[in-house]
C-alpha cells in the first residue's frame, strides 16, 4: 500500500521535468524533497503550495489550487492524509 501511494504521488503529482535536468542520485533526492513538501502541504491544507508541485498536465486539468485539492481529497485520500510513508530505492531506465 505504501509503495502504491508513492507510485501515485510520483505519476500523478510530480513534475517529470526534474528527471530530465538532474543525475539519478540528485533526482531521487529532489523527488523525495518535492513529494515530502507536497504531502506536508496536503496535511496543512495549503492548496497553493501543494498545487505548485503538481505536474503541468495536472494543472491544466485542475486549473486552480481549489479544484486540485478537491480532486485529491475525494480521489486520493491516502495521499491527502497519509498515516505514514517512506521512500525506497529509486531507479531510472536510460
């Protein structure tokens, strides 16, 4: 379940442009930083901060922080209010 939450967060909420700009180890640390900050923003109900981490495609579908937060609250409750989460090793295909 925890791994599923991380996959959802990475695929749905994280801008993919980070990978294109950084080496693997730095990208992994940056992913963790961004995901952690977004989860903390969800926990604080800081829609503007959480929305700022959303991928551009997601921002087009949900054009305001309010619509984005509503979608996350309704469709991704474990991401919106996680009991716990942790990061495992990250790998990329080149």
